[in-house]
C-alpha cells in the first residue's frame, strides 16, 4: 500500500494512492491507518487536487545513520564505522513534499543528502534482526539536510542537522517493499548528483533498526534514516532538490532564504 497524508485546505487526512480510469487518486480512510487500520470512507479525490504533507510526523524522534555508504565516507576522507554511527534529528525538522528548505543565516555550506527512510510501526526495544520486519510500518524518501560547515565546526551533529525544515519526508509511505537493492537518485535543478543503490548500504535496514533499538525505545511513527551515498553537495536559495527511491517515489523541495 502507498499511504499518503494530505490536505485539501482543511485538516490533514490520510488515504491510499491508487488509479481510476488512468487518473491517480487518493482513496480516503478514516483516521491514521498506523493506529486505526484501513477503513475506507468511500471518498476519492484526484491526487493532483491535494497538497501532500509529510507522510508521518514522528512522535518522538528521527534517528539518523552516518557514513553508511563507503563512497560517502570516502568523499570526506573518513573511515567506514565498525558499527552504525547514530545521531538524532528533532521531529521539528520534518517537512513534507514541496515544503521549503530554509537556508539558515548560521551556515554558508548547506548540503542535500538523499536517503531511504524507515517508518517504525510498533513499540520496540532490543528487537532481534530477524524480527525487525514485524515492527517496520513502511518506507519513505528523505533528505537529511546538513549544514556541513557547522557539522565540522561543532564536532557533533545536532545543530548541523537539527534546524527546522532539515528533514523533508515524502511523498508517501510504501508498506510493501523489498529494500535490499533499490535505486536511489538525487538531482539538483535537474542535474544528477547522487546515483546509487541500497545494495551498497554498509549496514542493512534490519541491522540498523536492531542496533538503534538496543539502546533506545523506538515508538510508532519514529523515522530512521538509513544514510546517504556519495555525491552530496551544496545547494543555494532558489535551488530545487529531488530525491527518488525506486518503488516509492520522488520527494522534491526548494531551498529558500530565511527572511
């Protein structure tokens, strides 16, 4: 299923992406299907008539993974970590498709980082690798926006990755997907900057979820970013960045100056 969170100029609603007579539609469901299950209201609206929102608002946190592609570690002359390198982004960083990425005054080197994101569907702690599928709700696309100069200057990553708008998610959640070898591509103003496969992940999704749950409780709606491949780079106000993950879709955002 492809589950979208959307608005038609009123309260956010949820629905399933489908097609009717060749037109992409959203079949509206009552409540949040993560908690209420899928109960159709009987309403359908054309996808082009709605504003897509971030498909999930993490209840507590976004868990990030650093240097999880060898080529990304190499482009900054870093070693590949011996175990997953974990950081946190606040849930206030989350925005949706077409929402602006605000360029902060504090940085002069703002980077895109296209990623596959995992949405947690059940409370879990100390989950075993073989049981991770039981707690994963689905997958979406993410851009782990990073103020690179602040990351290097601070020596830790909270500020560099934690500004409001620094975690675009979307366009929806795909609940049925084999993520072992998905194409991942990031474009900046239409030019390809990242072109990789999730087959190149150093630590795969089950390993990442199990590792994160070994020291903190993961809650329904929490999001885990699986890391970015090589090719990250700067973006400026006016730029448009798009991240596409095979089997899910494309997440597009524009960079704007802070007023």
